C-alpha cells in the first residue's frame, strides 16, 4: 500500500496525497466544524458538535505496515 504520492487528474493537474497523521487532528476537527449538523451526522452516524478526542485519536493514529 502506498501511503503518499502524486495523482494526475484528467485535466492534467497533479495533486499530492498522503495518509492522515496524528498532527492532522486539528485540521480534521476544523473540517468537521465547518460541516452542517446534517453532514456531520451523515458522516459520523451520530449527532455531534465536534469530534470527541477518542474518535480523533482513532481516526488519526493509523496502524500502518512499515
């Protein structure tokens, strides 16, 4: 599994990608805060004003092969 690299879009633009990291927790929290209540519910399957710390840790601390 490749965890980082570049992808070329149909229009020729190239975009980088990488696996989420623990230091992305704040960015993920800000992303979720910018969603509507309905979008947060649909994404996380429960109502929440912000992502609980325990879920943030599960989402940002991946068990990846080395």
